[in-house]
């Protein structure tokens, strides 16, 4: 009788380990299959881009595509920088200084993702003929969000400032985004 | 209605509201299985599992594939190069088709050898033939999606077969293509059907299993179970055995996927489809070779198509062609020899289908059959293939069955 | 019972053999392949990255003058051990078609295609804008090389053999000379008459790594490179393959032991199914 019991537990242990191994294999396989849906190598290869802004005059802006989204690059005039820096933090919905949003020594250039933080529309303001909103920055026509010249939300339903992507100056006029 | 009461907790709660626990319980725990099943009885489960894997890998591949003649080949290469584990999914899917057919062919030969189409199993068997036909259609269309040069010419040649049908042939082929040659419309509809039909297959497999559980499993003796002494529970006995077999089979499958993934494929299919250049030697995938050999053995276009189609359809008639009341070939000396010849004929036809008709027939470079041409050998074994079915009704007239045990229990316990 | 165990194995073997036989078949007539030992062969074989990089150098300096490789991107070279910066530097030596400029133009006033410096993410530029342009110069469009090692019977052996099996006119019989005509005679090419002249000879390329520059070495290296371009995931595949294989063997052994154990009690436990069955 005792032998029988021992036998049974041994059998159960063997069966159990087989089932557990099967389970581990199945989970690993499923994760492998699911990971095929993450961004592929060709997508990742375009995850960072380089932009030459040598041709950009103060007051001009350029829009480039990065990871399927528009990125606004604006070379600001001295007056615009002063305007952006002159705003009190208390007046901001998403408080952030202009210095936090630009690179020191390169304050002239503002680089932001051109996607409204409300529901993903592309704000107006890149072209000279565009409506710039109440704060002379960008204006989202979808639900009326107003951004200032630092890309910060000043009025309207958007909860956050325009996102500043990870970027760096490779040379004086060559920006690497991403 | 009181059935729900035998399950406790959540199972009981659910069973009262949705009767899915009791059938599952019945399938696994109360499905009496003959005690004497041998290893051949594992290939159905293996095929089922492979079908699941094919649907799963196919689903994620379809999310990356682009069914347009301009992008199909590129998108497959993108899967192979850029998609995370894309190469693995593609190789699993591509070789999975081959191993699915290996499992199913063994399953079919097992059914024939042990007379598994007898004893109220006609519907079960016919559903099996439907599964085979569906598999062939799905595999054929799947192969075309790669849009390599063999894909393109394979589709061209096979769809042209329908042109052999009198009167409507040409119209039918144009309709199939959606144009005047195999082109974008063809690829698009093949993609849609290659995606859809596996789910139809899944449903037919469901019916196949349902029919099996209605009649019960056949067994190597071909004697019905007469009582509990002849049977054991499916779980854990056969679940465990199947688990082991699945492990062994998949080890071989993975061996091919990881170390020789292109072994069963055609090199030329890594060249994009080119409507201006036919490959020198058009060969279908290996699992079609016996049928392709039968097609080429008949010197007439329509005759060849009829023979090829007939070779599959005639399987469905087996329950009526075989008039012997005895199932298992081991008790039927003539039938036993016939089945062996039939299996050998299928394998040789496989070799025939891969070779150029006018060349002398070889197996791995060795000339067998006295240097006869591939065509001649093909015709002889096509005759053998159909001969099996033609002679079958007459076998009981000559055959003296061997002595059979009275029951499964007697056969086992008598020797034990 | 033993027979029952052998038959499935035999059937499986035969079915596999039938499959294998189809691919072993199509190598054309009159083709003499010189079989080489390759680093990437076998269960443990991996690419010889140094050889593949030398092969890339040959591809870049010689082959790419006529042949495209449309699935080969500069960034792929990172897998051969080059750093991002090295790859970037290599890409910077090449120009690719520029995207339409501000005015939406792709050609300048002289009708020349506008170009820009290649990036790592770019495909290695093709020598001709399209197949017809390639064919108009060479008589026949030179095939794309990115899948050549997989689309030709013999793979790397074929590429090596092709590059080393040119026979010059002096050594040809009159019959062979007549067959070749204005083209070239190659013992490894199906049909033997090839439009491509011998692309490589001793010292075609001066190797960066100082390897002796013989035709044999060039041919081996370029074949290694083209195999890698055709099947870049081979190394990963085999590595993962071993892990999966060992896992499967462990699982199969475990399932086998459990199965034996469970079957030991077959005799004393009949099914509790409903009887009679129907």
C-alpha cells in the first residue's frame, strides 16, 4: 500500500513536470509570437533622423517627419525668445520654463513634436499665413488649444505642453532627433 | 438539467448556464478509449495541434504581409529580415505545412490499414477526405502568396488545369484569375481565401472529432469495445502518450525549422515572380507530388485532370468499396499486401512527380526499375494506385481471414 | 509491436526523403560545382564575419558596379561587427536618389537624377534605375544579388564555382568556342554560356585586413557575403535552434517517463465511460 502511494506521487510529479515544461514552452512561444508585432528593424532604423537647419533664417520654421509624426523646428527671433522667457510660471497650465524646453546656447531653436496633446491633431502656425492663436505660437483648429512660442499650452482643452523630443546638435546646424 | 449539479464551484455554476463543462469532461475523462491503441493513433492529435500552430503563425504573418503583386515578395523578405522573429514565424509556417501533411498522410494510411472507415464511420471518413481537400486548397493558395517564381508558375499551371473542362473551361479559368493571366486580382483573392479557409477547416475538423466521439475510436484489432474491460480513459493515458508523441514529432519539426528550413522548398522560389521566365522544371511542393505524377501519367489533358481529382475523391468511396466485414489488415492477408503496395505506390509516385517525364526513373540518383522512363514508372504506379480501389470490392471473394480474438481484452490479457 | 514503432519512423523518413529529393533535383545540366567547406554549414556553423566583410568589400568595389542587392541595407553591416559610426562612414561614400525637393522635383535642369548622401537606413544603391536600363547596357539585366545564394541550386558553392570556373578561349574546344560565341564559357553556369565576363581575378581587390588577394580567396569571401545577405538571421536561427531543441528533448523525455508511469496501471483501471457506447 505504501509503495502504491509512493508510486502515485512519483507519477504525479513526472506528469506535473511535463505539464509545467509544456506550459513554459507555450508561454515562451506565445511571447515570441506577440513580440513579432513590436516595431520591426526597418521601423527602428528610422527612429532617429538628422536635420540640417543651416537654411533656416530667424523667424522661420520647418516641419520634418519623425516616427510618422510632424516635428516643428522654429528658429526664433530674439524678441520671441524674450517673450517666451518673460512668462511667469504661475500663468502656465503645465508649468515649464523655456530654458527647460531648449538646449542651452541654442535657445534660438525650438524643437517640438507637432501633435496637439489634447487628441492628436496637428496645430497650425508653421506657415506665415497660418493662424497662430492668442499667444503667437501655434493654434490647434480641432478644439481650439492655444500654444505660445515655447510650445506651451496657454488656453484650450489640451492638458500638456507640446512634447519636446529627445534631440541634440551634432554640429552647429545639424540636429539629430531621436 | 440536473447534470450541472455534478460539478462543484465555478464549473457547476457555469455548466448550469452554459453547457460546456460536461462535453469537455466527457471528451477527456469519460471517453472510453480502446486499451490497445498503438502509436499510429497519435497523428490525428499531432495534425490538430499543427493546424492550431498554422492558424496562429498565419494570423501574425498576415498582419505583416502585403497581398499585392508589387509588394508581396518584398513584404515576405521584410518579414524574414526586419520583423522581430519574422524569420521564425515564416519558417514555422512554411515547414508547418509540410509537417501537417506528413501527420495527415500517416493518419490516412493508418485509417486505411486498420479499416477505420468501417462500422458507422463513413461520415467520419468522408469528413476526413474533405479535410484533405481543404488542406490542399489552402496549401496551394498559401504557396502562391510568396509570389516567387515557382509560386507564380505553380498557380499558372494548376489553374490552367481547369481549362481542360469542356465548354466552360476557358471562361472558368479567366474567372478564377480575374483577368487574362495570373495577376494582382488572383493574388488578392488567394490571400483572402487562404485566410478564410483555415477557419472552415477548423470547423470541419470539429465535426470530424464530433463524429469520432459519436462512434468511438477504431483500434488495431478492429474489434469494437464490448465493455469496460476493453477500454481505458482517454485522460490521462492517451493525453500523456500524445504529449510524448507531440514532443517527439515537434522535435523533428523544429530540427528542420531551425537547421534546414529550406530543405523541402524550391530554390527558385527565392526569385520574384517573373511572367516572362518559366522555371526550367516546375515542381509542386512535395505533398502534391503523387497527385502531380498521376496527372502527368495520363497523356490527355482532361483525362489527367480527372485522374488527379479522382485519386482524391475515390478515397471518399472507400467505405463502400471495401465490402469485407473485417477491419484490421492484420487479419486480412490479401488486403494487407494490397495496402503495402498502395503505400509504396504513393511514395514512388512522389518521386515520379519530382522528375522529368522523359528521363530514366531514379531514386537518389540510383536507377531503379531497369532504367524505365519516369513516365512509364508513373503510369505503372498510377495503375497500382487505382488498382487498389478497383480490386477492393472483389477481395472478400478470395480472401480467407486469419483467426481473430473475440475481444480486445482477450487479445491483451491472453498474452499478458 | 516493435514493427509498429519502426513503421512510423520509416514513413516519416520516407516522406521527408521525398521532400528532400525534390530540391536535390533541379541543378541544371553541364554544371560542375566545386564543393567547399563553409563556416556557416552544419548544426554549429556560424558566419565567418571577417570573410563576409571582405566579401562586402568586393561587392562594394566590383559587383555593385552592375548588380543591385535590393534587400541589403547599410545598417545590416552592424551584424557583421561594425559599429554604427563605421556603417555611417561606409554609407556616406554612396549616394542614393534624393526625395523630391521643395519644388517637388526629382531631376535637375539637365535631366540628371537628384542625389543625396546615403544613410545607414538606406538600401545599398542599385547601379541602374530599372531593369530595362540594366538590360540595355549588358544585353541582359544582371540579377539582383540579395537572394542569389538561396535562389540558385548549390548556394554558396554555386557562387564560388561560378566565379572560379571561367575557361578562357584558348582552352576551349572548337565546339565550345562556337557555343560561347561572343559570350563567355563557364563550367559552373547552367548551359555554360554566360553573359558576364570573369568579374574577379587575383588581386581584384586589395583587402583592408591584409588577407592575400587571390581569386580563390575573393570567390570564397564574396560567396560568404552573399550567403549572409540572403539569410542574415542564420546565426540567430541556429543559436535559438539549439535552445529550442534541448528544451524539446527535455520535454519529450519527461513526457515519455510520465507516459510510461501512467501506462503501467492500464490493466487495473478500466474507463468509467457510459456503457454500452452507443
